C-alpha cells in the first residue's frame, strides 16, 4: 500500500519570504501522480499543483513550485513571496496511474507572519 | 463552471436520525468521491464511483453508511441511524478520468 508522509505538522514563514514544505511517499509503482492541496480556514480543498511521475521537469504554478526527486520519493512544495492568504493546511497527495484512490498525507499547517 | 456543489453546508441532527448529504459533481467528470475529515483521523476516503458505478467502498465505516449515484450529476451519502462519532466534515470530489480531484465546499455534520 502507498503511504504519504508529511513530517512537519506546523511551519511558519515571514510574509514575502520563501518556505518549503516536505513530503515523502512510498510506492512500488512507476506510474503515478502527486499533488499538493491547500485547505484554508474556509475548509475548501484547493488544488495547488500537480506532478506526473514520468515528467522529470518540476511543476510550477506562479509562486508555487515543487522539487520532485523520484529516486528519493520526495515531493516538496516551495512557496515563494509568501502572502497572508497562503496561510492554510497543506496536504500532499498520491494517486496511482491505474487506480483513482488518492492517498493523502496528514497535512502541514502553514502560518504566515505579517 | 460552478464547481462541485454540496448540500447542505451545515447539518445538525440528533443521534438516531437519518442524515442525507448531497453532491453534484462537475459536469463531464467521470469519477466521484466521498471523503470524511476529522481531527483525529484526517481525510478518509469513504467510497468512490466511476461512471456512476461504485468501485471501492472499503472505506465506508459500517452498514449505517450508504452511498448512491443514480446518474452522472447527482450522488447521496446517507447515514442511518446517525451517531455522535459521525460528526465530521464530509467532502465530495469529482475528477476527470484518472487525474486530479476537485473538491466541494464540504458539509459540516454535527450529531448530538
């Protein structure tokens, strides 16, 4: 079974600074997708970024980028120029390429300090 | 696009009552998922449908829980009878085939 581990229950960052959230996963599959979801206090789960395992290039979405290390099974999220609206729970998620069941990590609570 | 729609947004009920949560997925999405989120257990997948057919219901906690998807634009999650330990936020999500999931706003259920 796949597992997703987020070892940082809480993180904080100064506004306008950069922060990196860690995620590791365990799988024996070669075809899969990885995602980061954001859950602000409103509870809405928002897709932030996705990465296909077959792509070597790291995904980027505006201020959000990932560092995907397939051999190390690591998938960290970097948030640049942090904004107050970035404060939220962040969940790392894994989905097998051939099966739609998503495995979520336990989340990292990000605090942005003005 | 309106996104995934869930109703009600909040539900307060007494133990033993029947509760029905509703979900309208994004048009054109083939798959629909029901999740439960609690502080203790995090996000748990309860059941998911592909093309209206239940594929994996191994996460449904017990027989008190049931889910249906009578057509591509509607699904329900029913709890009968409800218990205080069912109190949680229930999310519905939909997905185009095999890719990222888009979540609804959730239903906060409180069972007293």
